[in-house]
C-alpha cells in the first residue's frame, strides 16, 4: 500500500462530512421552513374565511338555531335500553 490511497479515502471522507452532510441539513431545514410557512398561510386563509362566514351568519339572524351534539356511546346504550 502506498501513502496516497489512504489520503484519497480520507479526502473523500472529508468531502462527505464537510460539504454533503451540512448541505443535507440545510436542505432539510429549508424544507421544514417552507412547510411551516405554507401551514401558516393556510391557517390565515381559513381564519379569514371563518370571519367572513361568521359576519354573514350572525347568531341573532340565524333564528336562534341550536347546535345538537352527537350522542356519546354511553348515551346511545342508555337510550337503546329504555325502549324509546
């Protein structure tokens, strides 16, 4: 073996750890940043849509509609046993 072969391997390892690995981290962080910003834009649009809808559907004008919740599994079993 000559001294040049380990130097070539060492140079390739240095290239990998000094340039490629940091580049992958920067790319990953950039991807996460882009996804976070798109999520923020989506949530902002959803809040604007909600505000517009609530401005049109005021509770006083809706005729006092009542929200009826879905029954829980315990309530369903109690109602079925009563024979209603």
